[in-house]
C-alpha cells in the first residue's frame, strides 16, 4: 500500500521541512509542503491524494496481473502491503513524480491566489482611482465656488475701499473746517481777552478813583465831624456860660428887688 503524508506548514517552519526531507530517504514516504490559504491548500491536498491513490491502484493492478507474489506472503491477512513490499514499492521515481505534481499543483494554486490577489488589488486601485477622480471633481467644484466667493469678496473689498476713500475725504474736509473754526474762535477769544483786560483795567481804575474819592470824602467827613464836635463843645460851653450869667442876673434882680422893698 502506498502512503502519502501531506505536510502543511507555514512560512516560518523551514527547519521542520528539512527534517521531513531527511525522513523521506529513510522510510520512502512522500512529504509535500503546501503553502497558501487554507481553502487552496485543502484543494491541492485532495488533488495530491487522488493522484497517489490512482498511482497505487495502477501499481497494484500490474502486480496482480503479473502474479509475482510470494506464496508465503499470500497466506497472510494483508496481501496488498506484502505485494508492495516484495516489489520494492514505493519507488523513488514515482514518489518524486507525485511530489513534483503536488508541488506543481501547489504552485498553480499559489499563482491563482496571487492572480486573484492581484486582481483584487487592481480592483482596489481602480476603485481608489475612481474615488480620487470623484474627489478631484469635487475639489474642482469647490475651487470654482471659492474663486466665485473670492471674486465677490474682491468686488466687495473694492466697494468698501471706495466708500472708505469717500469717508476719509469727508473726514479730511471736516477736520479742515474744524481747524478753521478753531482758529476763528481763538482769534475771537484773543479779541475778547483784550477787551476784557481793558474793561477790567478800566473798572479797576474807576474803582481805585472812587475809592480815593470815598477816602477823601470820608476824611473830609471826619474833619467836619471834628469841627462839629468842637463847635458843639463851644456851644455847650457858651450855653453853660449863658446859663450861669442868666442865673447870676436873676439873682441880682432878686436882690435888687428885695432892697427896693
């Protein structure tokens, strides 16, 4: 009986593959390493097992038709393994062919997977290109809208600049008019200040003159009062003298009257 052992390893099991190749030389068992996605590996394993079973059936048929079987072996329970061992099965060239066929199938499956991956990548690239084209159109539309907005803003800016120039002209005219009015007011203020100073000076002089006149009048009044007081004193003294003389005369008249009586 032919035995096919399908060794399925990943990319990081290279050391185990070398050990399996050494075992092939010892027990005559074919070891095949298949790499790729699990589904593809299962398909390749099934194909390899089918080829091995087919080769085993063909070999068994050849041995049966030739009758080249040891009678001692025929009495044993399992005729098929005995026939294979007697004929030197498994043969290395058949094993190598089976291994090469399985590896070829694995390569084909891997290539198909690579092609499929490449197709997926191509589809993805096409999808990305379409997305980029769509984004490009959107960007162009956005740029067009932005240009329109920029033009509108520029027009508004020019209008604002014109309005600002007009406003600046009006402000400049107002400032000039205000400066002229300030100069006129200043001149009028200077004139008023001069007139006010002259008026104040005149009033001061008039007040000083009146004050001098009042002082003179007051001094004269005091002098008159002194004179009046002196006159009053003289009058009082004269009156007192007259009263004494009148009293003396009366007394004399009384004495004279008494003497005549």
